[in-house]
C-alpha cells in the first residue's frame, strides 16, 4: 500500500476510539483531579459518534478528516471537542484531495492540525495541555521522516515523544483551560488532554505503522 488512504485513516480512528473506550474512566479520573471529571466521557461520546459516522462513505482522506472534525465539534460539549475537531478539520484542509497521503503530506497535515489547535486554544508548550503531547510528537515525526525513516518508524518515534510529553505535564502548573483555575494546585497531576492526545498518536503508530505505509 502506498501512502495513508481512507482505509488507513479509518483504522486510526477506530483504534483511537477503542483506546478512548478502554481508558474512559482513567481519563475522567485525571480530569477529576484538575477539572470537572468529564474528559473520558467527552472523548468517548465524541469517538462513538465518529465511529457511527464511518458508515458514511468518504471519497478521500480530506473528506473523512473533515467529517470527523465536524462530528467531534458537534458531539463533544467540553473544550476538548472543538480542539480535537479543529485538529481534524485543519488536517483535512492541508490535504489536496489525493486518494492517499504521502508520509510527508500526512506529517504536514498533522502539523497544520496542531497549529489549528494552538490558534484556537492559544496554548503554548508548557501550559499543561494536549499541546504538550502533540508538539513533541510532531517534531519527532518530522525529524524521523527527515532522517529518511519510513512512516512506521517515524510514528513510533512520535508516539514515544507524545508519551514523554504527556508525562512531563505532571509537574506543570496549568495556564489554559479549566485546570488553570486551580493555579499551582494543578501541579502534581497528569493533564487529561495530553493523555488522550498521546493515545491518538499511539493509535496512529499502530494503525498506520504496520501496513507497509512507509
Ligand atoms: P473541559 O475542560 O471543557 O471540561 P475536557 O475535560 O474534555 O473539557 O478537556 C480538558 C482538556 O482539554 C485539558 O486537559 C487540556 O489538555 C485541554 N485543553 C483545555 N483548554 C485548552 C486550550 N486552550 N488549548 C489546548 N488544550 C486545552
Ligand atoms: Mg473536563
């Protein structure tokens, strides 16, 4: 298989939905410590709606990514819905309607998606948000692809970086979102959104990694 096509992206979304379902209570427990105890429920509602939407055929990766973003924005009430929705909408906008994305195009689309999240949420690295998992993952992805690694290896590197970025949120003081209301009392707790974002990157490594895409 050459590149990331609709089937590969659907595998990614199904894998992420499965991880979210499995980690729903853990994500909510993290949000109970620094927020309002709904991150697991929010993400599970959103990804269940995304799974339902996969029954609607998508012509190309851009159409699937756009549909996914719109479903997330529509179905998730919390801050995370519009942010994850923006990620997928911007990814869609960064592809040119091709049937399969080259590894570099996939990486560029992901970067556009994360830049969209930053533009919308105004979070910087170190603010204790999903950006702390996503930004290092992107840098690792680009560095690996730039060094000539195939997409599977580059996504594994991205997933390792996302996990490290997630872990690094624990000592941080939140400066964005609900957790920021706690001020310094938010320190000592892993960020829920960084945790779900690491699951998203891990799902990409699994779904796009072992299919000869690179
Ligand atoms: P809510 O905070 O509305 O209850 P969720 O609990 O679903 O929404 O999501 C909380 C997560 O959203 C946080 O852990 C954080 O990672 C992420 N988040 C919140 N605000 C922002 C922001 N401005 N930019 C990026 N991520 C954010
Ligand atoms: Mg919450």
